[in-house]
C-alpha cells in the first residue's frame, strides 16, 4: 500500500505544544508578510529609492531658493 507524499516531515522534540507553537509562528509570519506590514522583500532597492528622492528634494529646494532670489531682484534703498 503506497502512501501519498505529503512533503517534508517536521519532528519537534517537545511534543504537541512545540508543534502548535511552530505552526502558530509560521501562521503569524505569513499573515504579517501578506499584510504588507513586514519588511519588503527588496528593502535595499527601496532604501536607495528613498535616498534618491531625498537628494532630488534637496536639489529642487535649492532651485526654488535661487528662483526666489531672482524674483526678489536687487534690493533698492528705501527712499524717504
């Protein structure tokens, strides 16, 4: 009589309580990952994108400051 292949067998030393803790931890990790609350799979590319956006923001602020200075023009002395 052949048995169906059910995948790898996990044997835990502590008995049923350890088995349930293992399954509970695995289940919670799946929920956490699927919810989007966990760290994304490609954290390094997201960190690099964040650095790029911060640099872009600094450059745009610098350009805005230059334009504000150009629009203000030279200061004229107050005539009394």
